């Protein structure tokens, strides 16, 4: 063990330098961890606690056990909101995935205007949903909206009332949401398409495969991992549909667009039923967790089967 002129061992100096580096690293990590605990994990644990209580912010929380969870299954509004949410998931997820993949395939080749269209299709996904909702409120206006104005020009009678109609409100919101999110997943598919070897398409052309056969047997299978990820993310987004409902319909007409997340919001911040709202939020988390596990397992089985 060598000593320096000051009498301090080299090993001791290295040890102190390592401790200083470690303390420096922790000085950057600890503030983030404290913020994560205070603003994320702390509220999560507390929301789980109050889901077993009756609490209206004004009086002390009263322990009620599983009554809030049992109440949800007897709540007709909760069941209807869940039904509406499932409609949005079924209508948005497949449409968004197909549209995103189609746009990616169409814009995969470089050409004049390709960059412009890529940016144009991606722009809605990074635009505030509030701003997008306000624009689509004008588009869906039954009297002066763009869609009904175009339908009038082609002679259509009995124009849809869109967001004012029990029949058309949910499809209209689904259309808006698909338009907004598909550009984000288009970028994912573009990245996947550019990683597919061109030799596979060249070999397929030599074998006489048509364009559609190449898409079906090469493109779609090789993009399956992106599709699984996009499906999971879009499913979660669709279950958490809130901003568009808040801006465009507020659950109207007749509760036909009321989603589970908007119902949780109204119960918590309009009626101050914090315990019941927290119970529904944890039920939504459980549903999303189960769906995600099922999707991952389905994907693993397909990989084991060689698909």
C-alpha cells in the first residue's frame, strides 16, 4: 500500500473519490425519488385507502370496507358508462391501428411531399386535445359545420345532428379520436417498415407475389410487435377517454357519451364522493391490467406457435 507525500494512502483516496461520486449521483436521484413518492406513489396508496371509506372532503373519512366496490356493480350509471367506454375501445383501437399502418405504408417511400404529409398526419397527435375538441365542435356543428355543409352540397337530406344525437354522438367522438391519435402510431409503423429488409420484397416479387400478398405475408407479420404495443397503448388511451368528452359533450346527450373516467371525475370533483370515485378508479386499473396481461400472453402464444 503506497503512501503519498501527505501520508494518505492511495487506496483511501480512491475510496473517498468513489464515495464523492456516489453522493453526487444520489444528489441528482433523491429529489426525483422524493417527488415520485410524494406526487405519484403516495397518492396511489392513499387513493387505495380512501376507496374503502366514505369521504366527501368536508368530514373525516369513515371506513366502509368493500361497500364502494359493491355499489359500483349496482350502479346503473356506472354500468352504462362502462358500456360506452367499451364502445369507444372497440371503435377506436382497430380503426386507429389500421389507419396508422395504412398511412405508414403509403408514406414509407421517399418522394415529393412525403415529409410534409408525414408532419401533417403526425401534428394532431401532439396538439392539445382541448384545442382539437374545439375545432371538431365546429366541424360537427349541425347547422354551420363543415361536414353537414358538404352533405348539403351533395343533396343529402335529414342531416345528422352529430354530437346532439344519441345515435351519432359516440361515432362522431370515435372519428375525432381516431383522426387525432393515428399519426402517432404511424410514426411507430414507419420506423418498423424501414427496418424490414428490402431483399424480402425483392424475393417475393421474383416469386410473383402481388402487392397485397407482400403486405399480408411480409409487412403485417414483421410489424406484429409494434402492433401489439400500439394495441395495448391505444386500448389504455381509449379506456381513459376524458378530455374530448369534457370539452365536446360533457357526457351528453342523455349520458350516451359518458365514459367511466368522466364519471369518476364527476363523482370526485362535482359530488365529492372521493371514496366511491377511488374505488371505480381502482376497478378501471384492474380491468386495464387484466387486458394487458391477456394481450401479452396471446402474443407469446403466437410467437411460440411460430406466427
